C-alpha cells in the first residue's frame, strides 16, 4: 500500500498565506512609524542629558565678546583657549585632580571592603533582629544628610573613641576636620556616603550565590572569614566593580561633605586642594564671570567623562549581574 503523498499545492498556498499575513503593508508602516518615534524619543532624551555639557563646551572656547553677541549660539566667532588656561590656574587643576583622585580612590576601596563584609553578614549570618537592622540600613538611603549635619560635624571636630582620649588627656577630643580622615573613617566603618545602597547591592548579590560554595569551604575546614575572603569575595567581582565605580564617581562629585569637613582647606594647605572645594571657591569669588564658572565645571567633570569612556562596558556588565535596577 502506497503512502499518502503530501498535497504540495495546499502546502504552497499555506506558505503564501503565512507570508502575506507576516508582511502586510499595514504592519510595515507600523514598524517604520515605531522606529521613527523611538528614534526621536532616544534623540530627545540624549539631547536633554548632553545639552549642559555641550553648552559648557561651547562657552569654554568663547571670547568675552562672543558672550554678548546674540548671533552666536554654539560655534564661537573668536576661538580662544584663555578660559581654559585661567580655569586651570584658579583651580590648581593638576594638584587638585591628584588629591581628589587619592580621596575618591581611598574611599572607594574602604567602602568596598566594609560594605562587602556588612552585605555578607546580612545575606548569610542570620541573627535575632537582622531583618530590622537591615531595614534600618536601607532606610539610611532616603535620609537627607542635612538632618545629621550638626552631630556629624561635632563628632569629627571632637573625635574620640569611647571617651578614651579625653580620659587620658583631659581634652574634649581630636580635631579631624580639614583632613581626609572623616571620609576614610566613615568609609571604613560603612557609615559613609550612600553606604546603605552599597550594602544592599552586596547583600542581594551574595544571596544569589549558591550556598554549596560555602558548605564546600566549611567541609575543607574554612571558617566564616576564610570562606568569605577565599570563596565568596572572588565571586563578587561584579558587585565590587559596581560599588567601586559608584563610590568613586559620587565622591568625586560630592560638594556637601567636602564643604562640611574641609571648608577652609583652600586656604590651609595645597595638600588638601580638591576639585569640589576649589570649584566652590571659584563660584563664590567669580560668580559674575560665567566663562570661568562653566569652564572650571567642564574641567572638573572631564576625568569622570574619560573614566566612563574606558569603563562603561565593565560598568554595564556589573550592573546587569548584580541585578541593580531603577
């Protein structure tokens, strides 16, 4: 008995109908319109984001005569580098960049270490009230730093540990202001800027790692700290990269805490010159000269822009792997 041969005509007709339903003119028009709308939206959002940078870049190369010429918008008529030279001189730019890099990198390293320990403790070490303590840690993200400005300032103005310094010396405490110590101490104790967010990132990352890794380390005789440093921390490179980048950039751009702890650093020592403090000093003294203000701001964000150009791929990958959204 012969097997039934397939109806080639019916199969071809079904294929044609499927092709027509997939490539109808109406669907093509919808796809083209959606591409156009999406392109306009992306272009508009990108323009809004980069518009301030483009404005400052245009102003940096303008002469004073171009500022008062209404016919000049973007491209200067009298191209000049004087604004950049003057801003570099007023900012003590290269020394300020070096000091700011040391401060930002130091706080980033300390925050990565302290927040990784705290995040691992919340993820793996359960104790009574751990959920409440973690909720309080997350709550610190939304507390404005201005609410604790006075006690924070006094804490580092008269710094003491359990009153031991005052007990032996009879003095109220050590003055740590006008130095990097307030930043380093806060970062090392996971009490620095945005540390609640960093602890949350590490906690969520460590919770996503399989417990079998730690159990295998415990079988081999490793304790909690050894398993953390030998097993868990090497697997937390994406979270560490995310926290390090966030910490570095936010510390670089911070002007609140730098103005709180180092308000007089500009007049005390060049070793304490950092970009946020110098930039605030320029804004106060030359507030009437928009050329210098915009040029100095552009120079201050230039290193971060260069950092992003080289680290954007690692930054995006680390954010995706940590599951940080919103």
